[in-house]
DNA sequence: CTTGGTTATATCCAAGTCGGATATAACCAC
DNA sequence: GTGGTTATATCCGACTTGGATATAACCAAG
C-alpha cells in the first residue's frame, strides 16, 4: 500500500513498546491483551518483525528493562528509537482518521 | 496475524463502500483522499482485493450505482454485504481500541 | 472525426510477509 | 530431577503486495 513503512504487525509491536521497553514474549502477550484476544502474533511473525524493525532503525536493543523483574538471561529487551516513535505516531494518527471515517459512515457509534 | 479475516487493503476498500456503493476507480480515489494522500492503492492491489472480497462474500456487485452520474459501460459497482459490514465494523472497533492504547501510551494527543 | 488525456478494469511477476510447525533451552515449583 | 511454562530462533509453503503492462471506453478540443 504506500503509506508508512509499517506493516500491521510492525505497528502492533511498536505500540507495545510505546509505554516502556519490553522483551519479545511480553510484546506478544501485550498485543493479545490490548486487542482483547483478537490479534495474536505467532513466534514467526513476532521475531521476524522485531528483526525488521531493528534493521530499519525503529527499535533498538537495550541492556535490561524492568529492574523490578527477576533477571532472566534469555530475555532480550527492546525500546523505540526516535524514528520508531515517529513512525508509530504517524500510523496511529492515520488510524484515528480511519476510525473517524468509519464513524461518519455510520459503521461504528 | 489472526484477528479478522481482513487485510489492511481489504479494510480500506470496505470502508470506502460503507457510505454508498462505488466502482473500483472511485474506491481508489476515496482511499487516497480520506487518508490525506498517505494510502494509495495501486491497480494490482485494488482489483485483486476486490475479487478476494467478492469471493469471501463481503462485497457484491450491484447493477449501477449513482443514478445522477452519467452511464459508463466500463464501471462495475460494488456494495457491502451484511457480512462485509460486520467485518468492517469489527475491524474499525479494533482500530479504535488501538488508537486508545496509543493515546494512553502518550503517542498521540 | 480523430487525436490525446483521463478514467477504468484486468492480469502478470518478482519481492515481501505471514501462520504455524519445529527446535532448543533457560526458568521455576514441586 | 521432572514437567510445564517462558523465551528466542529459524524454516517452509501459502498468501499479499507494488508496480508494470495491456486494453479500451470516455470526452473535450481542434
């Protein structure tokens, strides 16, 4: 489609990271939870999407996230870059526009 | 991703048809206009998406649309089916949820 | 009427993306 | 130390996309 450089999966991941850094598995659960179970990222899509976002400079790896959580050597934490935040914001604004259009068409109340 | 059976392109087309029946080219312009130029459907994506929506029973062809417009033999008009309207509504509600989450994360104002 | 730009639909291909399966292993409670 | 959950990684076949190409109806200008 032209628009942003984001796929739907990419946007969901960025949105999950907008609040605070997180590791892959936490992103997966966040996406499922915030969508009310409607959106589920399988491991393939999840980790493939993360590497794409890394390569595109929208996300970066960070040393350790939540200091309250017990250390787990397997986890890899990610956070948004400035470019990632900008891309997520642009996409969210586009979505808000779509929701408005849907409302005007009487699709949703 | 799991969620609905809709691709992003599919949703844009359904949204364009939510107001009133339209033909392919009009859908294309609607999508571009309502997104402020951010989303452009090329002919490949447009007509392929329409045939998929037809096959899935979300859209149906209708004899002629706008009676005010001059007749043009090339045009093929489409309108939402009930299933299509339901799918579009479900997707719009999911999007509204995402926009809310983006707001809570401070991504958009 | 014919020429040229726009509108309109349709199909093809290479490239990109996805879902789900499979693999591996650290973690933790019992 | 065993078993279920958490966690990351990669592979494959299937599906989707972007952009090019093709074809032709429409219509205004000359």
